[in-house]
C-alpha cells in the first residue's frame, strides 16, 4: 500500500525556518520524482517544487519560493524533505508531498494531475 506521511509543520515567525519531511512507504522512493504541493485557504492545491529521482537530483521551484526553499531526498531512507527559509506570511498553507507520475519532473509539476499519491498534509503557519 502506497503511503506518504508529512511531518515538521508548525507555527513560525516571519523570517524563520522549518524543515518538512516526507516518509514514503509501499514503494521505492528512488523510482519516482517527488513533489511538494501546498494549499492556502480558499485556493486550489498547487505544486511548488519537484525533484527528479535521478542521481543529479534535478529540481524545479515555483518562482514564489525560489531561493528560499530547498527540496531534497534520501532514497536509501525513503525520505524527502523541503527546507524552508526566510518564511513569509503568504507561505502559510497545508503542505503535501506527492509521488510524481514519472522518474523526472516536468514543468507540469504545479498541477495535481501530475501526481498519483499524496499524504495527509502538514500545516505551516507563518505569523508574528
């Protein structure tokens, strides 16, 4: 049974940092690209980053997070991560990790149609 479980969310002040983790079960993480998506209240769920399954770990980032967030993976541990720095109030959202439907990311990473499984999400709140 395929499962993805996110953790690491919480309340942080603007300018702060958090590192989200995604634990995969029921499949080999190394066989798929992995994405992170987020959903803010009243808005649709959208992908913000994706990392290829290949050794080069090629990654794509949405413009809104580029330079502040870093996606990574540890295939041996079946874990993926999203390190978030310089957080802003507009980053407040529920964050999900998801399995991309291919080995490598494409520029359709922003669409939920590109993913076949995702977790239950973890809440990130950026507020003073």
